[in-house]
C-alpha cells in the first residue's frame, strides 16, 4: 500500500512523522509534491493539479511523495477527486495525508489508506516547564468543582490546545510519580487525586484521533476527582 493517513492532534507531530517516512524511503525534498492551499481549504482544482504533478517521474531519486499535511482542509469534492489516486497511486509515488482526527476525512478516503498514529504527540517541555504544569495540577485538584471547571478555560480554546495540555499534564504527573519515595508518598495528600487524574488522562489519550469532544472529556475527568470516585482507585 502506498497511501497513508497520519492522525495526530499536534501538527508538528504529523510533520515529524511525514518527514521521517519520506527520509526513510529516500525521497528527495525536491521530489515532494504538495497542493496549493487557499486561506481555509484545498479545493478540487488544487487537487487535480496535485494529481497531475504526481504523474511526473521523480527528478532526484526513485520515489516521489505527495504530501497533504493538513488534509482536514480538503473539501468533500477534493477528497472524492483524490480517491482513485489513493487507491492506485503511480508506481513511483507514495501519498501521505495528515489530519487531527479521523472524522475529518471521508470513510472512503480512510479505507484506501494505511492508518498511522504516532506513538506520542507530546510536546517537549523542559524541567521548569514540567514544574509549572505540576504546580498548575496541584491548584487544579485542590480547588472546588466549580473552580476546576472554570480553570479549563486556561488550558486553551481549541481541541488541539486541550490535547496539548493533556500531554503536558501526563508528562508532569509521570515525573512527579517517579520522584516519589515511600516516605514522601505517605505525607502527600494530593497523591490519590493525582493517581486518579493520571488514570483518567490516559483514558482520554485512547480516544485521540476519534471524533470525541475533548472539552467534555476534560470536564468528565475533573468530575472524577471527587472524593467519592477516588475511592474506586484505592
């Protein structure tokens, strides 16, 4: 199969995966074909021109790559125009589409591609950054339910920003757990809610790439931090 869909909430993670795959196949940067983008969409005219370019032989190697890094911009008509090429790309060509989640593409597009979900979409942050996120988590789980829900607004405004916060929170929680000693754990009154939060955020990660409302999921996670629910993890 020569057609792939890379699903990752973080655009940088999608680009890293695309670049890794083109490099591993020996595709020259000069043989990477991308469609033109309008301000907010990639239309059928741009896709027809893209397909025409893909029919040309590579100039600097054995393979060329057709890359649509933001395939969520494809109109329905553009996606339909791409179907035949996805199913039977030119023999010298691989196709790589990147999207935030699978719901942004037609099922007929997905069925013609191999689905790739990078192992992690985490945004690298330094030790100071982890410390700040850890402090944010302490405030979050020490607050009342109403305050917790209002704090969600500080995480971001878009699905991608919420998922980035989840990745940062997971990294901070893991570091916090690794640094715990048996004696310090006994005196940490926030340890149990941190364990609950870690469990719930890991559950949220399972649904990345699907059509799940991340804001509602985060609200559910914060509800799970209540004392009644924490006992189920004891």
